[in-house]
């Protein structure tokens, strides 16, 4: 187990992403994935109120609904930690105080719970004074609806500003950061956000930890992308430099007798301030490779090889 920043909360070193629930995973399959994750010792599940408004026929909140029904059916609320986010749901855009309160209440209803363990500001809202947003999150903590606060997709300057406002007004400080970070997307986190995470002892949970499936090795040619639901998300990673990273992962994976995804997630776990990578499993059969990453210790030589081959990507 690892610490969730300064919150006192202990977490398993892998977070289950809930973005597939109600989208690429139907409710029955989602429950199978959740059962398998918790049975293996996992305890933190990451979702958002907007998941999966982008899918045809969906309007947002589908992931939270599936997760909430599972929590009720399995009576596992005390055994798991729920992270969700606000600012992107079609009906609750932005981070005004009124919007945050309304969105949080709707998330609580969908999840069928009276508290959220970790609540993120999903994307920065520069139209709303940051003072208003910070105070609104603090109000949720003080009311008992939220246990801890996180920020996602913020610049380093805006993250520092959040901390400054909170300290000046004796408000609740964030304990977590959720950035886009993986072996083919390194620069912004390592150069800009990592210093903030170190300064504030933030628990960092990288999303797109497997680069939308690219770092599983299943996309090696243009033909592999055709007709896939995530092809639009993967194409940015699909470059000669990106494929070199997959090849390096493949070599290590074969040497270790594990999957490429296992090695990619293990590399993240070795990076500074990373509490746990976030990874999704569309079906239960994908979960063992993700869970195995929590046990894989890469050698200095393997880490150096991956650092070198990925340093020129992004």
C-alpha cells in the first residue's frame, strides 16, 4: 500500500480507471472487472461525472451510475475508495461555486453514497476566480461530502496559485495530482508539474498510463488502428519514436515473461511522486497484466533503456 499524499489514506499501487464503464464495458462486464480488482487487493477506483458523455446515446454520468449500482449490490463502500471529478459534465460545466456544489450532489446520487473519497477539479476554469473554486472545494470537505481534494489538467502556475489561495485563507489543500503522463508523454509532467508535486508532497496518479492502449503493443501498424474505438486517441502516439518505445518494452517484457502493459505501468511506478498509475480494463481478462505491474521491479539497466528510448518522444 502507498500513501495518498498527506491525507492519511492508504491505497493499492494501481488505480482502476472507470472510463470504460457504461461505454466499452457493459454493466455486467464492468461489475466483473470491479469484483476482480477488489479481490486482488485494489481499493481506489477513478471516474468522472462526464464519463462517458462522448459516446453515442450517453449524456454523462454513466460510469458513476454503473459504479454506484455495483457498490450497492456488493455492499463494498467501506472497502473501496472512490475518486471522481467535476467541470466537464454537459450540465455542469466549469468550476463556479454553485456548479461545484450541484455537480457534487449529483455525483453522490449516482454513486449512491454520502461521501466522495477524492474529488478532482477535472480541468481548469479560468473564467471563474480561482478563489471561488478553492473555497467551494473546501466547503465540500468541511461538510463531509468530500474527504480529500485533487487537481487535474492544471498548469504548474495555476496549481501553485491554488495552494497559495488555500494557505492564505486557511482552506483545505489538495493532496493529489492527476496528469497526462506515460512513456510517450513525459515533458509537461517532468519539467513543469513534478516540481509542484515534490514541493507539496502530492500523490500523483497518471492518466492515459498506457497511452489509450498504445503501450500494450496492440497497435504496431496502421492496419491495427482501423475500426478501433480508440483509434483517434492513439494516432498521436503512433510515430516512429513511439513505436521504438513499444519495441523496447517488448524486449523487456519477453525477458521478464510478462506483458508489455505490465512493464509500461511498472516504469511509471518507479518515477518520482507517482502513487499509482491509472489503468482501465475493458474486460476481466485484461486485468492480470495490470495487476502484475504492482509486483514488477525494473532494474536500473531496464529503467535507463526505457528513459533513453522515450526521451525524444514528447
